[in-house]
């Protein structure tokens, strides 16, 4: 995703107060797609679990992953330049920490991954409320959708979020073995060819990438010269 609109780096926060929704996987796979499209990208791991750092250390990724846990590191996010995009992997706990305020203040857009489970609804609402209260534009991203169940689960989620007034990506990510296996093999999803699911998995992440680019383009149009 080559940044076409202005020279500064786009800062994109990836957050949800519910664990297990795939924040780290979403951030790393989007970074891989951006890098593969001749864009430069950095992933900042602001989660104390440091999962993104662990995955990056297990192989070779075509982009940089940095730890960002201290207040100083978080404040420095707004000053990052020389790349097209910065993806920030936030912790599940967004309360009573300096992380959220620092990251959201420095960000341009928020992605809230959500899995198709009832237990994910309230944490997603809470996260959207926190992110939205800062004025940051965001969208919910449906993740780990069962590819064998057809469009039904996604349509149910869309109807639910429409009722709650929460914006969401039309594109979504299905649950394919290519995602965790590519991480185990220490390679980006864009290079993984270990089983037949690599193609639809990569197609899914590229559709999200394109939709994200359109969102960033709309932000540029709204920014005064």
C-alpha cells in the first residue's frame, strides 16, 4: 500500500478489549500485504505479551517489528517518519494505562478486530466507545469467520453492528490454517505456500488492505490543506 497522498506515515491502531480476536495476526498480515505492495511499514508491539515481537523473532519478515511499551516509546509514535504506515498492536486491557491515550493521540485510524461470537459484542462496543470518544475514525474488522458456514455469520454481524451504530469493513478475514502456519514457519502470509488455504487467506487480507487504503484516502480529503 504505497502512500499516495502525503509524505507522513499513517498511524493505525489495532485494538479490542477482548482477547483472542486476532489483533496481532491482523496487524502482522496487513503489514505483510502493505510491504508486498511496495509500501514501507513498521509494526509497533504495545502489548505487554509481546506476541508480535515473538513471531518476528521466529523467522524473517519483510518489515520491522519494534517493541513500544514505555511512555517515551509511545510518545515517539507521532514522530515516526520515513515509512508509509505504522501499525500499532495494542494490549487487550485499555483501562488505567498510559498506552491508550498516547497511541490514540498519535493515530490516524483505528481497526477493531471482532470474532463472530456473542461474547465479543460488549468488548467491541466498549473499545469502539473509547476509540470514538477521542474523535479517531475507526472500523470494526470481522476476523476468524468460519469459511464453511457461508455468508450467514457475517450478515448477522453486520445487522448487529448496524443496530449498534458501529462502522465496519465490508471485507473480512476468514479462519484459514495459512495464518497461524505461516507464523509457525517464520514467514509472512504473502510468501506462505504451505497448503491450499494460502490463496483465499491472502485474497482476504488484500481486500482489507484495499478498503483500508480507501479509508485513509477519505481522511486525506477531509484534512484541510
